[in-house]
C-alpha cells in the first residue's frame, strides 16, 4: 500500500478508538476521553494467546489498521463494527458448515 494512503489511514485510528471508548463509558466519563489521552486508555498488549494461537487484541492500533487497510472507506466506529460483525458471522458460518 502507498505511503500516503497508509498515513491517511493512520490518522483515522485514534478517532475510531475514541468513538469506541465513548460507547463503553457513561456520559460523564466519556467527556474525559480525547485523542490526547486515548493511548493510556486502550489495551497495551497488541496480542493475546488462545488455544496456542496468537490473535490481535480488539481495537488496538494494529487491529484497526488491519481493517482500514482492507476497507479504507471506513470513517466511523459504526461502520467498523458492521464490517467486524459481518466478518465474524462469515467465520462462524464457515466453522459450522460441513
């Protein structure tokens, strides 16, 4: 992917993380979340291990970049979660089909 496109996608990561964090908190706490302090609030570890397999942690910088590279038209957390749910449902259907 072109460096200019990656740079533009990287600029979308923190606003998406802020939107996500605000959905988890009540209104009073959500007002304290900003782009400046989001790095302290999101998970530090980029990966977790389950059944001897390493996975990307949800809503970390790397996880969001993975989805933005695949779907560069994402502009909000709602769109991101729609793509994530579609992917999850597709994976579950593939696991259950014989």
